[in-house]
C-alpha cells in the first residue's frame, strides 16, 4: 500500500547529492512528523495511521537519519535560528554544533532550569492559598501525572480544612 502513495505524495528526486541542504532536511523532517501525526488519506477518504518507519520510507530518508536531524535542529535552536543556515549543508550544522558545544550545553542547562522553575511556579499557584497558614512540602520527584493528581487532591483538602477553620 505504501508503494501506491510513495510517488503520489512526494516528488523527491531518486538520487541525492552527497550532502543534504538544511532547507531540504528541515522540510523532510517536518513532512515526516506530519505524516506520522496525521496519517495518510486512502482512496475512500479514510485516514490511515502509519508508523515512523513507514513515514520515513515515504520521505525517502532512513528513520535513523531523520532522528539525527531532529537532534541537530534541536541543538542549533538553543543558540541560533535555523533560518540563518537555510543555504548551508547539514555538515556545516554538525561542525557548528561541535564548535559551539559549550554554548549549547549552557543554553540547555538554562532551558532546563527555566522549565523546572516554571513547573514549580505552576505547582505553587495551586497550593498558595494563604502563605502564613498553609505550608506545602516540595516534592523532589519529577512532576508526573499521578503526582499532579495527588497534589490537586491535597490542595482541595487543605483548602477545605482552611475554610472550615474560619
């Protein structure tokens, strides 16, 4: 079935040059993710879900290479805009990452800290009814769905007990 759609959806050239351009790689990665998330439309107008591997075959790039491109783009976005490199080749981006390894690590650490700080602030909003009367223990575990549900239940109980006191 994928053979029917391979040539219909993507007019990609059969043979490629030695190295892909950043524009081409970015386009194919976006197309790969779109195909995976949205699926393909069959003749009877039904959408069929496909795997990442099947989507990779449709964009004519190995899945492993596409995953590698995703990681490269993610690292470059930490310190620069991908659009700045649109006329370059993927090898240039790889060299850029090697050259700016320290900046990327620092930017990733800052981003991680901001995300953790944002999660704690969100958590704090749910628990700070009255700073003087209610104290909430900070959890050291990662914020997961179960722990969030438990926290919301505790907040509701604390809020009810606070209202019952006054």
